[in-house]
């Protein structure tokens, strides 16, 4: 039996670090009012030796328990009830040690004791025994005495819950390590037992001459002290994502006057958080006994142990699958398991993690030097921005190479440091994004919003609700479809206007590298910066007039011109030169004279340009120290002349052709590519038959990339341009002719053609050797080496490069039935779908097929037919392919129509254990897909002018918008009508939706966001009816339904069975959408030849 200290921490078990069943963590027990770190958790079983009956024992136990709770007898406060002698033989169960230690051997089990004497001034100001002092002591002692780095789980009773809340409010360290708190009867919002407590206080004051009425006032419902702790703790939880389980007592303390009801009622004993963050349960015991148990089978133990075990299992599962949230306050990261729906939402929202982008940028540029950015912290414009109440936007502008990106990295670090040093009530959120024109994933406005929202959501989980409102309906399509910008803009605005949003900094670097949607992004910044006072913005860009013109619309903007701060920048560059040259001199063993001369030359010619200095130093790394001083003086000042000299050196080198080939490829790819992807792109880089030792090829390629002047750099085996200005230089007309000898289109064609060759060599059935057809994607472990590593880029971008090279003569043959496109699809299409599933990119694959389908394959009927069939196949099987990759060969093929071209081409891939196949349709039905979501009859449907979307209205009083290609619902149901929707229509430009209803109103909606644009138009005295416009707003569609027939003009085409007779219809070209009374929506497509 461990000796438990009355004050401070006691370790009951050191845990078993070798066990694989549980994750290492610290479970800490904290007692309540008048309790003891052992006695609170100890159950006493007594055997009578004096003939007292059971009722007498029970009453005695109750009196003893109440005496401990309120500690009325000051003279016995050091003698705990569980230590007192009696005429019975006690049997004690101290369940944290007796049960939990063996049941969770991996955990370290601790108790914590403090002076919980009720009359000691717990809630008095400036008292050594106050709640505030206890909270501070707890944070200090736990941080000092529990010196491992594992997570914290707290099990707290009554007042102990208030102590731990106060400690977490004050301590960033404890907060960052805490994952779960189990509250047992904690009075978050005061106790309803004021009457009994007042009596106890009066008795104590008579004995000790120490009135305690201030305490009693505090314990009243909504008492001031508890309210402050409670509100601040809820703010803390919203930032740190700590899970909470609140246990409520089911019984009062019977047998004692005034204690027949609960000590802490149901209202007071829960935090009222979201279900994802707080669970609330009831323990069938009174306030004292809820913290004790009589055995392992006792429901009280099973409940608490069940919460702990479920939490541990969930955390292990999430950690193994890599799913969860890394919430970072400052630079301290910790893992927080999330609700599975939140996990999936965040996974789909994330394109890249901006925190990782920041680290990559800093590492690529040689690390951040504090002295190179601290000047800005004292700059008058920066101070106006930080200190001004209405100064919401700071624009840092400057020419290429002036250090804008690293300056913003430093500002971000400084703002984090300042925020973390502030009290909990003054904490802030930090969201940032680094645009990079050469990377398709982070060079557009939609990606910017996804990154900003992602960082905000993982710091304050409650903000994710704004994403989930739309995501739960649209799923991943919300972030990638044609209206993603509009939906994300609305989500972002809702987050910034959320009343619970903490003070927030939003930082966007390199706006000039936002290739797509820059104007929209600038408009959003202008719109939000003056209307969201809790949000301050920093943006950076080059000195582009178009950006300046847009930002002039903002009246709360400060500009920090780097060119106008030449002295500060020059001083920072000089500091940078001194630091970097000093490091280089040590590595290269320069003489003092050489080091000084190099430093002086760089300082004289840098022209306050960090990039120029960094590039020169990179070149010096490769030069023998004997020639360093001579060589450094050959580098011309200015980025343009420097790049020109580098290009001249490349052209004169022995490896000029291969270096130019590498530069041309890196200049046109849609994202930075890995060395393994690059080595597969050219016969001169790598042979198609793949040698056994691929590492030798990669080493050789890495050397050749290093020979490409100072244009490229390698980080984590991925090739990047050193700076956007380097790519801009190569794409200048007079320079591009040197690296694109046959034109850019020829390079795109080479990448396209090579993509098909490499995929043909790599893709195969069950490429990961999973062997289990039912394995789901979350169970798939990426093999090492990964056979898809070299083809990831090609799987996603081969069609884009085909589209980018259509002007070349070579592409004409690729639109023929004998082309390599047709050959690839016929042999590898299903393997490609499997690969996309493993890459979690099935939706992207459907978009790729649609791009092919939009091409005109004149004189290529077989190729056109295959692509059309492949499109139907991919759309119809997307749901299962996103879940189970190998079902591409099972369910997807078995249930495809018998004459599906894809099924016929890959029939041999159906597993032999499927001996008898189900009867299916012979051909794809005219019905493209059934769109489900309405809960009552569909009354009206209409196509958007471009035919890409469908809007539907229903008796369920909602309007819904759908993607015509994928069938995905694009927005949550548009709600507002109070009766059945009778008619819907798109405006001719497709930007608005109008709906009429039996409620006698007309409503107008924004088609992109779903927002109602105006108040309902009222005035009709009977239900509103209307008709759908044709896309050109001029003619009535020729396809329509009449008397149970689908009719073309006046010719009957297709008789409709009972279940397919519509209540409404809409057409676009050869496609007709039928709204059914069942609430379904059927879409049929016809070609131009309507004869038999």
C-alpha cells in the first residue's frame, strides 16, 4: 500500500512502458471539498463487532461522510475519517491503486492533495488558501514534479474540478498536455446546497471565531468567482480541444436534514459544451459516494474506467491511422483525438498544412535569423497596426528578394510569442498561408481560404461547425467543385463573425503568387478587414499596381514599403551577411582576410536584397576556398544580372542539355515534383526498365539538379525553384527559347507521353498487394517502398499536360482510336482507378475523365465510346471506390451493365470466387443517376444555363442544388419557405435561383452560397406557380413529358412506368431531369439519333 501524501503529488504507479495495449499518459486524481487524496477515493466495508445493525452503520457512515465534506471539527482536520478507530474491522478499497493500476498498466497514476478546509477562505481574495492560489500551486507542482512528457488525464471530484479549471486557465504547459478531464459532481455554476452550508459555517465560526459567509455567497448559483473561472475555462477549451466527461450524482444524502436533494444539481454539474467535446452521464450515488466503489463490478468503477479505456483506445486508433488534430499553441504541439466526422471533414479540407509550409520555407532558406526581422517590430507603421484599435490591415510590399517571406515568418513567431505570454483571457488565434505560384496546391484563392480555415478550426474546434453545416451535405465536393470559392468565402465570413472567435491574426504571404482568384481574394480582404474588429490582417506582395488598386478600397489599411525603409532593410541584410558569411567561413576554413573581404563585397553590392546574398553564398558553397574571394567579385549586383550569369554558365557546362531539360520540366509542372517523379520523366534521366538500385539514379539526379545554376533547390527530396523570381526569369521570352527549344507545348507533350509510359509500367491489379477485397481505405498501410511514389504526379496531371499541348502536331494522333490514350485506357483504366482510390483522389479522377470527355475526338468513335463509358463507370462506382480500393474489381465490375465497355475490357479481373454473377442491365440506362435528399415529392426542377447544375424544389419546403455530373448535393437545403415549393428556376447567368411556393411568396437565392438575397417577395393572394426558363432564355425545351410519354416535339420516344412519371421536369440539350413524387430525381440522357 502506497503512503499517500496529504499535500502535493503522490505516484501510485510508474506505469509499464513496454506494454502495447495503452498509450503512455498520466492519470491524476484530485479530491474535493474537505477531502483527502486517499480518503475521497476509498470505500470502507465494515464488519460489526458490537451488534449494531446495518441501519446504524449506514447512518454512522453518512455522518462521517458529511463531517469529512464540510470538516466542521477543526481539531480533527488532520485525522481523516478513513484513519479513525472503531469497533468494526475495516476493509478499504482505494480503487485508483487497487484497480486502476493493474487495469491500465501503461499509465502513471497520481494523486494530488491540497488544503481543502472549507473555513480556510477558499474564495476570499488574496488568501493563501484561496481557489486561485490552489490553482497556481497545482500548475506549478505538477509541472515541476511530473517530469515526463506524456499526456495528462484528470479525474476530479467536486471542488477539485474548480481547482483544475483555474490551473488550466493559467498554465499553457498544463493546458497543452491535457487531453481529458473527468468531472465528478463539480459545481461549475455553483451549488444549490447553500442552506446546509450556512448552518455548517455558523457552527464552525462558533468554534473557531472565523465566519465563512463569503464562501457561502460564492457557492450560490452564478456566484461571481465561479462564473469567472467557468467562462474563462470554456474559452480555454475552445482553443485546446480537451475532451470532457461530466458525471452527475443521481441521489441526495438521505437521512440528514437539508440534504435530501442533490448537493450539486444537474444544471451546475455540466459545462454545456457540444456533444463532440463533452459527454454527460449519471452515477447512481450521492455526492460523496460517487467517487468510491466497492469492487471492479461496481457500476461506479465501470463507468469511470470505461471512459478512460474508450479514450485510450480512441487515441491509439487515431494515432495509428494518422487522424486527429494537432493543435498548436505557440510551438508546443499535442495530439487531440476528434470525432470521426470532424476528422474526415478536416482531412478533406486540408490541402497542405501551412505550418509545415512555413517550416519548409524557413529550412530551405537556411533558417530564420531573429536580428534580420526585429527592426520591423519597432517600425512606426507596424506599431500603428498592432496598437491601433481600428487598424485592421497591414500591407508589406517590396520588390523580389527583399525578404518579405522571411519577414512574415519572423512576425508570425513574434506574435505567437507575445500571445503565449499573455493571460489566458488575452490569448489569440494565428492563421497564415504562404502562396507559391509554382505549386498548384497553394497558388489559388480557394487554397488560401482552405488553409486559413483549417488552421482556425484546429485551434478553436467550435469554429468547425461553420464548415460542417455545408460539408455534411456536400462532402469533399464542397472544397473542389466550381463553386468552392463562394462556399468557402461564406464559411470564412461566418467564422470571422462568430461571437466566440478569439482575437485573431490572419497572415497571407506573396499575394502576387496567387495565380488564380487574386481579385476575388483581395475583394474578400477588403470586405472583412473593416467589419471584423477582432481580426487583424497582414499581407505581403510585390509592388503590383493591380494589388495597390484593389487595396486602396480599404480605409483601415497601413502600407509598409520596404523600399522606403532602405536603411532598416540594409542594416538587416548586413546583419544577415555577417551571420551567414561567418558560418560559411567556419565550414570552408576561410582566412580572416578572405572572410572580411567577402563580407565587405556582399554588403556593398547587396542593394538591400536578401535573395541576392543567399544565392551568392549558395554558389560560394561549391567553390574551393582558395578561389572564393576571386569568384565572389565576379557575381554582378542585382537579381536579373545574377540569373543571366547563372544561365550562361548552365549553357556552357558539359551537362547543358540535361540541365535545360530539368529546368524546362520543373518550369511547367503543376506542383513541385519529387526526385523520384523527375527521374521517371526522361530517358536520359532514367531507363524505363527500372534498375534494381533506383537510389543511384536519384543520387545522380540530385547532383544534376545542383548543376542547374542557382535556380533550383531540393527539400525533402522535392525540387523547388529557389524563388518565384527565378521561374519568372526563365519564362522571359528571350530566355525561354534556350530551355524550351521546341516550345513549351513540346515539353507538356513529353510529360504527357512519359506519364502514360510510366503508369503503364507501374499500375497493376492490387498494386499494394493487399489481397483482401473488402479492405477499406483507412486500413490501408502504404508499403515501403511505395510503388506509387513515382507515379503520383502522373496519375493526377497527365490529362492536364495533354490539354496544354493541343497545339502541337504530335497530339493529333493521340485523339485517334489507335492512339496511346486509347491503348492506355483499354489496358490500365481500372488499375488507374484503383491507384486514385489509394491516393484518396477518386473525385479528382472523375474530373480528369470529364476533361477527356469534353475533348472533340473527331473520327475516333471507339475512343469516344470508351471515354463516355468510363465516365459512367467512374461516376456510378465512386461511392464504393472512395471506401474500398479493391472493390474496383468486385462490386464495380459485377454490377456494371453487361455491355459496359469497361466491364468487357476488364472482365478477367473479376475474382474467380464470384462464380454466379447477378443479372444486371445490358447497357447503361438512360438514367444517369438518381439524386436523393428530398424527403417529400419533387415538384420542380431546372438546369443551370451551362448544364452543369440542377436545382430542385419539393413538397418538403426546401430547394436543393446538385452537380449534374457527379450527383453531389452542392449546398445544404435552402430553407425559408413555410409551405411546399412549387417552382424553381436559374437566372439566365446562372448566378441566382428563384423559387415560388404555396406559402404565396417568391424567394431569391445566391446560387453559389445559398444565401437568401432579399426578404421574401410577398403580395400574392394564392399559391405562386411559375415555369423554368430554357438555358438561352428564349425557347421552350423540345424534350418533355406528356401523358406518361417522354416526347421529342410531338414524337413519342419513351413510355414511362408508374414510378418514373414526373411531377415536374427540366431539360438541357439531350438531358432531361424528372422530379418524382417519391422525392427522387431521375436524370436521363439521349444522343442526337432518336431512331431505332
